[in-house]
C-alpha cells in the first residue's frame, strides 16, 4: 500500500511538472533611430525546454541620397 501511494505521488508530481508552463526569457536590443520608418531587423528564438530565449536586434542604415 505504501509503495502504491509513493508511485501515485510521483506520477502526480510529474503531471504537474509537465502541465506547468516553462519559463522563457526575452532579450531586446534596440539601436535604430526613432525617426527611421523601417529599421532593419534580425530575430532569433531558441527554446531549450526549460529556458527559452528570444532576441530582437534592430538597426538603422545610412542611405545615400
């Protein structure tokens, strides 16, 4: 009986762990000028299961007139 309760407890903890949303981190580096109507962008996202990282990098290019 004791082993059965232990197995049920382990299964319950495993289900709660799988059901819980894993945390993610988001890092943004904005270096474009605020007057630029269409800054160039590069995005990347990596999800390792327990940790997710999303990176957004924008920049302004000096155009020839």
